[in-house]
């Protein structure tokens, strides 16, 4: 007999009369709005085999009376508000196969399990503390063990895992565990597919050659691992080693690797050309190390992140064959090159970061028909570009004031767009600027007095906007004629014939810019540089962001996560992991 009220709008507390349904074998109240405590009368359901109260708002302690359900095989209480300790009787239920109490507020120690019937244990995202009980390592039928995001501590000995030969998924991340590796070959976990020990206290050289033939997902990030004897995994797809203390040359991942991250380590030396030759490689993150030499020649890759290293030379032209490239981040290196216009032929490129290098020359209209058609983020800050010409497009939105941090700029042309808002007073910081063309937009407000400090300015065109107020005087502004200000009916003063009245006298434009100080994106529909481009000039850079890039949402959250977990829950968790 089964009672399934899941995924309904039922709410309130469960009546004690539920205990009268003594023939029930399955009770499923998951994905509802039930709240309050579980009635003790539930212990009358002696025939119950499956009890699912997940995704509700139950609170209080888990009643010890549940431990009287001697036929119970599957207990799912995840994503509620239960508090207190785990009832001791749950550790003694000989029939129990699956136990999921994750995403609650349970405290205390994990007790010792008395029977080895369990195949599935998930106690993650609680407030449990102490060590992992030794009885867990004797559960020979266990396939799934998740204890992540608790306060567990102690030392794990790899030799203790020898009996868990059926284990496919092990997640102990976000705890305070350390690891001692045993030479015992019985600890290899021959069926393990997913192992996550990230954010613990694991240190030293990694020597645990677990799951050589079966492991697909390995996350050891946020530890203090200093190196690896070898990377022996033949079928690894995701290998995340970032934020450790890895030193020496860059390790080469197995050919099966799709995702490889060693960012935020202390790796040095040149990047081997072999690293991009892995036939499955899609996402490669080598950022925040001390790697040097030339950029490697890569192909058939989706995401390259080499930022914050010591890489030199030009951008390799071989990238032009990476037709699926979506993210290229070369920021904060020593690359010396002109702007790589040829990257505009890549149909999937969404993110291009070149900031803090030695790029130079001009950025302007490309000879490529419809270049950068998918581009969503471009960051060119802190280089030596001399001119930017993005005229005759369909840009819309305000001009961020931080464009004034592009100190090497000699020419800026944003004319014939749909830009609105004020002219940033920070343009006064462009001390080398010789030409400024903002004509044929929808700019409003006053012309910033700060622009008079641009003593190299030879060409100024602010015509065909909606500017108002007094035209600044002094330095180069005394040399510009009427043509610089045509079709701005609200402007007055020299060189125009329209005189200013007293309330149109000049004032600082800082207040006008203040409303934009909070930061924003410059939203653009850019014809010729990619439809839908959004640019925000932040900290002196051209950068925009409209959400997660496609490579992240489709590849990581889709294909990858399907292979990480073999959950029996049947529905997605509402909660997010604490990192």
C-alpha cells in the first residue's frame, strides 16, 4: 500500500492519525509545505519500507520512535529544518539500505552503524562534528557516501577504505580532515567514479592511486597538496587541483581529461605543448601560477585561462583553428602583440580578456565581416592601445567613468551610436588624448570642466547630442569652433552665439557623475563586433558580463554533473553546497 502526496501544495502539520494507516509500505510527502514536528504515532506504521519527507519544512528533533520501523529500507529527510542529534536507533536498523538526512541542522557525532545493509548514506550539509566512525569503513555494500559540509575532523587512513569495493561516489569536502596514504593495494576502490576531498587539511605528496580505471571526477582543491607521484587515472574527465601548494613543472593530465584546473598554485617553468593535445580537453585553467615562456599551440578547446602568469610573446595564430573556443583569458602576463583582430573569426568566442599585458596599436573596424559575433566580455585594461574606434554601431547605455583610466589612449571615437547619460568627468584623466568624438549620440548634461586639462586635444566633436549649459573655457577649448557643438540646443557660451544666463554658469560635473559611481554595465547591441555585446569599463578596462558563459552552464552544469553523482533521490536538490 502506498500514499504519495509529493509535489503538492499541502501544508500544515501532519496529523497523529497518520499512525492508523498501518498497512502503508510507502509514505511520500516530499516537495510540500508541511511543517512542524513528526508525530510519534508514525512508529505504528510497522510495514513501512520507504519514508520520504524531503523538501519540506519539518523542524524539531527526529523522533526516536522512527527506529521502531523495523522494515524500513529507505529514509529520506533531506532539505528540512531538523535539529538535534541523529537518533541512536537509526544506526541499529538492520533493514536500512538508504539513509539521507542531508541539508538540515543536525549536530553531534556520527554514531557507529551496527549492520552492513546500507548502500547509500548522505549526511552532508549539517553541523555534525567529530571523526568519521570506523564502522562506515566496514559497510561492504556501500555505494554512495556523502558527508560534505560538516565540521568533521581527524585523520583518514586510505588503508581503511579496503572493504568499500562497491563505492562509486565519495564526497567528504568542506570539512577539516587530513589524510595518510597507505601502500595497501586493497585501498584502491576499484569502482569509484567520483571523489571530492576539497577544502580539507590534506597536505604533502599525493600518492593514493585510487580508481585508476574507474575514476571520472576528482576534486582536491583548497588543500595543501605539494605534488603528485603520478596522474594515473585512465578515464578521468574532471581533474580539479586548484588552490593547493603544487610546485615545480606543470603536470600533464591524462588524454581523457575534459576539465583540468591547477590555478592558484606555485607551478613554474614552460607550458608543455602536450597539455593541449589531450583529445578530450575542453576547459584548461592554469591561472595564478608562475608559468613562463610562450603560449602553447592549442586546438579543439573551449576555455583557456592563462591569466596571472609570466607568459610572453604574441598570441599564437594557431588559436584560429579553435572553432569552439568560448573563453580566452590571457590577463596579467607579459604578452607583447597588437590587438588580435583575427580572433573575430571564432564563432563561439564569448569572453576575451587581454588586460595588463603589452598589447599596443589601434583597435578599430575590422576587415572581417561580422567579427566577434558571440562576444559577451572583453577586457583590454592596462595595455598600450593608442586608439579605440567603435563608431557607427548601436551601443546603448551610459559611458562608465572608469574609461578615464585608459591612460595611453590618444584617440577615442564612440560616435554614431545610441549612448546616453553624461560625459564622464574622468575623461579629464586621458592626458595624452588627441582626438575625442562622441557625436551623434544621446548624451545629456554639461560638458565636464575637467576636459579643459586635455592639453593635447586637437579634435573635439560633441555635435548632435542633447548637451546643455555653459561650454568650458581654457586651453584647447578656446580653439574649437561651432562645428564641435552643433545641434546641442541647450549649450551656450563661446564659440556659440547663444549667450548664457546666470544659472547656466559652469560648475563641476562631479555630481553628475556621482549617480553612476555605483558601477554598471554598458549595454550594447553591437553590429560588426557581435550582436548583444555588453561592455562595462571597470577599473580602467573594457569588460562586460551578462551571466554565466555558455561553456559553464551547458558543459559543467549539464554533461559533467550527470556523471559525478548517481543519486537515488529522483529530484534535484533545492539547496546549494556551502563552499
